C-alpha cells in the first residue's frame, strides 16, 4: 500500500487513505464510508473518485491504471458510476468470479449466481465483492443520505428451509440498485485474491498453505 501511494504521488495524484481495523466487516465499511463523506464535504475534499481495496487483494499498479482508465471512459460515455475489477472468490472447491446476477432462491446459493469466468469486457451485474471497486463520491453521498451508517449489513434471505445470509457487499449492491444505480464489472482488469489467487491462463487455483 505504501508503494502504491508513493507511485500515485509521483504521477501527480493527490490521494487520501482511509483505514480501519475492525473485526466486523460491515461495521468497518460503514465507518469508512462515513469518514470519507465527512472528509469529502469538509477541508480535505472534494474528491474525484473512491477506490475500495480489501487487504486480501493482490494487484499491480497497472491494474489500478487500467481500472481508472476504463472508469473514466465509461463514466464519460455511458454514465458508469460504479465499476469493479475482476477477481475470483476464495471457494477453492469451485472457484468463481466474484460478480453475481440475482437468481431464484432455490438450490442457487443465497439468491445470487456467479457470472461465467469466460466473460470479457464490461458487464452489468447485480452484485460483486468489494475487493477492488471504483465509484464516484456521489454514490456514497447518496447511499449515506438514504441509509446512513447502515448502508452495509449482513442480511438473511429466503425462509427457514431455503436461503441463507448474504454478505455486506451484496447487501450494499442491492441497496444501490434500489435507489437507481447500476453496477458494472470489468472482466478485463483481473487482480488476485489471497486464498484463491488465480492464474488466468489456466484458470487454476493456487493454494496458500
């Protein structure tokens, strides 16, 4: 992260970093969002973009530049305000892309189905993990106005026989869609994920024992 921030400064970016060590991920994300909004609206802002990076992601500086370039292009041409990079879940038995479409709650896990690993280009999706996501500050401001410090939450879906708990990231995505935002996933900007690091050439999983 230090190297990443250093390279940003050398290229003329003016980044701010918001960090929080919390055992509850939904609480951590909610506080980070609140801290960002306060800084954005006061002396440290305004900011032009927000990048969420989870501590278990692996990436090269060029991955950031590629995502930023695609974000800028699609934001100007198509109004894209939320764009995620591509990475693989930590499900080593059945590795999947961490982007999802809503599905009926039956045997499909928790009402979401992962998109195909072979997808290319930018896809509109119903949800994704928050490992490496870029968005406009307006998104978080709008989300905070609607949901306050509860924009991220674990949520039960289905009933006592079918369904389960969806994570705070998919819950956020569902809430963002509810207030009119569209979610996009860039299959061509591929990063790694500790516990399920992917070699795209063979689509194999490297175990971190």
